[in-house]
C-alpha cells in the first residue's frame, strides 16, 4: 500500500516490526527483503510517489519533482553541487544505471583500516548476484554505444589505457538519453520498477509506504529507539503527524539526510555522526568535434576507462566516465555568461563529454543548520586537488586522442585547450573553490561502519547497527567507511540485502 500526502486528512499512528526511513537503494531493498521474510514494515519517504507515467521527459518539470531541493544542494565552502534524488525509489530513479561491484582493494581497506567483518568480496558475492539478477544488470552491447561513448573508447584505446563498456541495470533500454530525469519507459530497473513493486505484491501487504512524509525525530528510550516521528505533507500545504512504533528502526535517508536525522534526534553518542563524508567530485571536460556527436541521443553513460582507477592500480585514483546530459544540466558547468555561453552551447550537438570521478579522501562533515536543515562542510584536500587536475588532464588527452578539435574545461573563467600542448593551463587555473564548477552525484559516508575496536571512529558496527543502541540500524551509502571509487548503487543494494538477511532472520535480541 502506498499512501500519498494528498490522500491524508488526519494524523496517523502505525505499528510494525520494522520502520525504514528512506526508500532509495538501501531502504527499498531492505524493506522488500524483510517483507519477504514475513516482517511488517512501515517505509517512510520524504519525496513523492511518481510512477513512470508521470515522467514527461522535460527537465524543468522532472528536476523539481524528483531531486532533493530541486537539484540545488551544494557542499561548502568548495561550492561542489551534490545531486540526490528525493522520491519513492530515491536516487535510483534519477541515476544513470551504471553498476559496479565494490573494488576488492576498497573492501580490503574497510577490513584492514576499519576492522569491518563480513563485507569482503566473498561474503558479498551472493548478495551482489541476487541484486544483479533482480535489477537485470548486463553489459552494454557494442551496438548500443553512441558516438559520445565511442569517443572515450577510441581515445582510451589510442592511448593504450584500460577501458570497457559499463554494466547497467536496464532491460530493453530505449536509449532515449534521459536517465537522469526518470525513465518514462520503465526500462531502467530502479527501485520504482523492482523492489518497491515486489514488496507491494507480497500477499498480506506487509509494506506500508508513506510518501511525502519526512521523519524528523527518532524517539529514544535508554538504549532503544521507541518510535519515529514524521510529518506528512498533505494537500494545500496542510501538514499531519505520523507516529510509528517499531521493534527495529532503520535509517536509509542517504548520506547527509541520515546523519542529519541522527544528529537532530540527539543520537550522536560518540561524536562521529556526520564525519567522514566523501562525494566523488567529478569535473567534466567537453570535447568539440567537427562531426556531430549528438551525445544526448543514446545511453548517456555506457563506457569507462579504469586505467587510473583503484580497479586497475589498487590505489586511490580516478575513473574516466563518458557521460552526457540534457541541455539545462549540460549548460550548468559550461563557462561564460550570456552571448559567450550561448555561443559555446550552440555547439551542443558536436560535443562529447568525459567526467573524471575522483576517489576522494573522506574529509566532509555533515552539520545541522542552513535552509535544508543540514550543511555539508567539504573542502577538496591538497592531495585530491592534484589528483583532480590529473583526472581533468587525462580526460582532455582522451578527447584529443579521439579527434577533438578543442577541449573546454569547466573552469569559471572560460578555458579552451587547443591541443595537448595546453594541458598545463589546467594546472595554472587549478581547482580552488570558485575557480571551477564541479558536480557530485555520489555522496557517501557520514555514518561510517567500523568493527570491534573501531567504535571510537565509526557510527555503526559491521552489522550496520548504531553503536550503543539495540534496535537502530543505518542502511544506505552513509555507512561506507571510505570513498568507493566506483559508482555506488550496487554496493548500497548488496549491503541492504545483507542487512535484510541479518535482521530478517532474527539478530540476537530481536524477536518478532
Ligand atoms: C543524477 C544521479 C546519477 C547517478 N548515477 C549513478 C549510477 O549511474 N550508478 C550508481 O551506482 N550510482 C549512481 N548514482 C548514485 C546512487 O543512485 C546512490 O549512491 C544511491 O541511490 C544511494 O542510495 P541511498 O539509499 O544511500 O540513498 P538514496 O537512493 O538517495 O535514497 C534516500 C531516500 O531517502 C529519502 N529521505 C531522506 N531523508 C528522509 C527523511 N527524513 N524522511 C523520509 N525520507 C527521507 C530521500 O528523499 C531519498 O528518496 C547517481 C545519483 C544521482 C543523483
């Protein structure tokens, strides 16, 4: 059952085995796994419920409808734009469907440095397989690579760099190019098309979803969470209360919001909540080609180059990923104003775009305050700034190798490279706040996982249970102890599948 704000006319009380807050990659998989095991779940989602029939393929309508704060969220003082979805299905509804398993090296760091147990490649394998099957992950076939993706392929191959097609969670993709504003064909196998309807189809309707409903307080009673308080946004701006009593509470609001909820509920028992946030800052480089690329036609993200990534080197680095965006989102990092930007945008059809996803240090902190209730304090470290510059130079090299006549950077001062001889300009311009437009779509951490002996610098244990509480868990990207270095949705889902098994089959102390 999905209850939308517009259907509510009075405050409500609910009781369930488990209350899950947030219906994205973590919350939806978890709710479904628990329901499959016979547990009742109340799933609270701040954003609205929008089935694919609501997706009209127009940026001006879809961005405000599907994104947190209409897509406007920035880390400060770096000024990096951090995009997150906010709707039933969370960021999976607006993401690019790229699927990677966590690099073995990264899971190794989580074990070595954070003493996390049971999150190694062998232990996660079954969970990855289960999720991959359910969301139909498969490699993009050669014929489905559009010219934008082929630019990265050609450039990487010419330079002898390791590269490959992406795997994606898409079935019979129509290649409309609009993944980031909701898949109106329903071919992207987001939570909206998979785990949410699965949960709805279970006989007895064990999962009750409250959309348009924001949890604002976890009510503590000693070492337990006794209840969740939420506000339902109803018709005509009316607001109603929702009180949920559950044996187990799971926070799955995503990085930033999950820490925000723990902090505003006064549950920062060890001073670690909100610490250690990474965001994968990803500057984009535009290559201008004589031929039309028409990057907006076809799959936006279907190819990557992992030559400089942890996947290839075992060390922190960056991934080059082909990406393309509809015109409004594309224009945001394009430099210049008025006529200059108009002239640059007039070449849209001839542009190819490569993003360099930086596997950053976890230096961000979530704090209460600001118009959204929480702020992300994040400054790119000195080491990461150097690596970001290297990533941008590699992207430019790949574009030139593929035949670009010029490369435009996302520096705020219009910067056009005519050949690889100009790469030094990127060093000169730098990546200081204000010098460049950088985007992020992968916030992670803030409620880090840590095993025995690491209680002092983590928020949850190896089973995702919040230290010091018997019945409070976190299940989303915020539990990552370090930056993943690859697109994170699959790992969030695999961890949720693992937690579903753990809670669902009765962790010690929990009885149905
Ligand atoms: C534009 C874009 C493109 C991306 N592309 C890819 C990609 O191709 N591949 C990939 O692996 N990853 C991609 N990602 C990232 C990926 O989607 C996320 O890492 C993943 O969905 C995170 O899962 P989560 O459960 O932590 O949070 P989310 O999926 O973001 O879900 C959190 C949900 O909780 C809700 N919520 C928050 N606070 C509250 C509250 N107080 N009460 C109730 N509900 C609340 C939010 O509204 C949201 O719906 C992309 C993200 C974006 C934004």
